[in-house]
């Protein structure tokens, strides 16, 4: 029963936060509208482009490291005694 109460309270809290973000104005705009306007600036677009480039470089680096570790480890069954040779 206590899990249900906690879940309901979390849901109510989420609904309140969503209502504030979407409908309560902070100055001339709601928080959601402020975020949209900020995200639409040239600087934010540039930041997004740079973040995408950095993420791609990170992905390539991780894939390279993973490939190297897999090659260094040898075949998948190397060193495993299955008892078949007995």
C-alpha cells in the first residue's frame, strides 16, 4: 500500500511541475517558451552542432578501444577447458 501512495505522490508532483513549466508565466513567457527561445538562438545551435561532433568523436574512440580489446583477448573460447579433449 505504501508503494502505491508513493507512486501517486510522485505522479502528482510530476503533474504540478509540468503545469508550472507549461502554463505559469515567468515574466512574459512560460518556462517552456523561454527554453524554446533560448534553444533557437545561433549560439545554442552552434553548441548543439559542437556537441554532436564531440559525441561522434567519442563514439569512434570507444568503438576503436573496444575493437582493440576484443582483438587482444583472442578467440572467444580461448583458454576454456570444455572437457571435450579427454
